[in-house]
């Protein structure tokens, strides 16, 4: 890995007896087709969440680094071949990227495990999905058509899709490789160029993506990466006058700051922000499947997922049975070395985030919620993992709408449960938060499933299912959960300009002002 880039690597083990993964000693910026250090020469250290030991040194981006990357992307868009290629030509590059992701999928997954603490069994699935993102958008851009309207024998009006320009892509630290490809693939397919700013807590897989893009032979400047922190690097990218689009996935407060920071340059935005998603379970549901989905939905990916079903709303006749079943399952979740295929729950991303999540656990206790299980560091971890950011799968019962644990996004392995009596009450509770990203409804009553699903203010609702994605459908939220949609052709509504061409078919009447 990285030999052609001049990047040294070292082997890093996760825990006792687990395979090593190749990690770059220094993750550099990727600007104009080359790996380069920051102009100020500064680096920051990224940590292994399972041990909190240093993992790698990462170039710390400055406004000058951001400007260099934006200018490279601008030149590639204004002067280079990329936006002028036929969609089928760009698609071939995207397919080459997908091939290389698949060829290196195990290495990608293992680096992701080291950098994020995601269990390896789940990281492998994310690497597979990343390759499919490139293949999917390579296909879609070739099929993308525009509307045509004919006005008798006088006019034909048709719509064409054109690339917008330079995109700033700001990605989160949960599933960072897959979510980067979710933005990069449609952005490049549409003919734009980009600057990717990965999250500082999980930057290493962006380095791997840059290596893969370089191997695929994309023209210089089409894809760029600048590492660094939100204030100097991210803020400079958002405010840069040569950047036309900003796609951001992350926390709601940060999204608001990004919109304000970029307002002076009239950028277009796509925001996928926070979530506090309800799982609504009626008494007539298949309760065993509902419990399976509820447990997986909040505790997979270490609970660090925007669509996590973190509020369990259960009809009163089965409330206690369901909540106790969820708690029993949570107590048996296997916690440990995320490189171990048997591990189901790994560490949280960073000590700062661990303290934040623990603050919510303490708030739940203080506000009177009933702690059924979890809420502490797991006992019995091996010595090499004792310093990691581990938290047991945590279940609270009796959460009331006024409690912080009911209202606020925790972004960790914590679920709160609340009973309801009627369908109307279930909908009121589901909508009683400022977020509206996802929702899950469980009932055998088909009419009620559709009725409740449509009454919940959420961008995505699953009926009798966990979160299963169809890449053709729009992804995004309502209320404080975001602006815009990405996925399928909806991605191209953001990454493309839609231009209408009006064609006169004959000599229609034209008013003759000033003709006397």
C-alpha cells in the first residue's frame, strides 16, 4: 500500500492474537494528484479507540492547504477534461475505482476497525457497500435523462444536466470510508471536482481512498483530500468563494454553523444531520422480529449511527415484555476487540465522545429513567483493551418526553423506552423531538402501518423492517435532521445543474417593439 506514493506503513495489531493491518505512518493531504504535507508542516495524532494509543500521524490542514486543494479542483473543472467527458467515459473511471476497492476491501475494513473501533464483521459490509456506491452511480449517470415538452409545432423544450463545479465534501467519523464514497461517487459521476475533508477522529480511510483514486488514473485535481480540524480546515473549505457545493454529514449544530459560514458565497447545500429515531411497536406486531430489529438498529456500529432507533415506543399491553426482552439481549451483546469477528459492540470513537455519552447515561439516571442494563465500562476486558472507550449496551425504561435522553441525540449504544396507549399518542411521541431522520413501525395491521408511517415526520420510514437501504431511494431528513436528499437520481438534483433549452421549430410571432 502506498509504495508509489512514498508513504511508509507500519503494522498495527488491535488486540491479543488479532491480525495486523497496514496503516500509513503519516497520512498526507492529496492535492492535484500528489500526496503532500501541509504547508505549515504540522501533524496531529489519531488514536486507536480500542486502546487510545497513537495510531498514525495526520497532516493538519491550514487555510492555505484548503486553498491549494480548491484551486487544483477549480483548474480541473474549468480547464481539464473531466466535466467534458461523456458520462460513459467517467463511468469507466468509477468502475475502476470500484474494482480497486473490492481488491483491497479487507485492508480497508481492517484500517477502518483500527481507526473507528467498528467491529470487523460490520466493517467488511461497509467496504462492500463502498464499491457498490461507485458502481451504482456509474450506471445511473449513463441513464440520466431530462424531460422534454413539445408545444404544438412551435417549440420543443428539453432539460439537460450539467455539472455544477467544485464540491466541498465533509464526512463524519462513523463508517467514514463508505460515507465518503456515498458523496464522492455521485459528485464525480456528474462531472464535478471535489475536495474531501474527512473527520479528524477517523481520517485514515480517506488516505486509502486517495491511493485508490490515484491508481485508477483520474485526471489531476479531480479528487483532493485535505485533513484537519473543523475550524481552520473545514471552515475555510465552506467559506471558499471557488467552492460551489457543500455536502455535509454530521451533527446539527455544526450544520447550522456551516450554512452561516458559507452564506456569503451562495453555495448550495446538502445536509444529513442528527437523528433521534423512534421504533414504534404495536401489540399486534411480530414481537420477536421487532426485538431483533430494535437491538440491531441501536447497537450495531457501536450505536454511532444517525438512523439508530434510539427511542423505543411500545404499546402498553406488551411494553414490559418487549423492553425486558431488549434489555436481556443487550446484556448478552459480545463486547471486545473489534478485530475479533465474534465482537458485536466495539469502543466509542474517542475519549471525548465517551465522556459525552456517559454524561447522557448520568442524566438519564438523574432524571428518573429506570436503568435496566448497562451504563458502565464493561468489566473483565483484557489488559490491552482496558484503556479503550468501551461502554456496555445500555437500556433505559420509563423515559418521559421532557428528559434529555428522550430529546437529544446520544450517538452511542443507549436506547430509551416509553409506553403509549393509542395510535395518536404513538404518533405524538414519535414527533415530539426536533429531529426527523428515520422511523420504524411494527404492526401486522397494514392500514395502520401506512397511516402511522405517513404521520411520522421523518424523511425515511421502515415498516416491519430494520434499516435496509435501497440505493435508488432518497436519503435525508426533515426538521433538524437535514436539508435535501441524496441517493439515486436525487443525488444528481444536488450535484447537477438542470438547464432548459427552448427550441423554436418555426417562425412564431414575435412582438415588434419600435418598428413604427
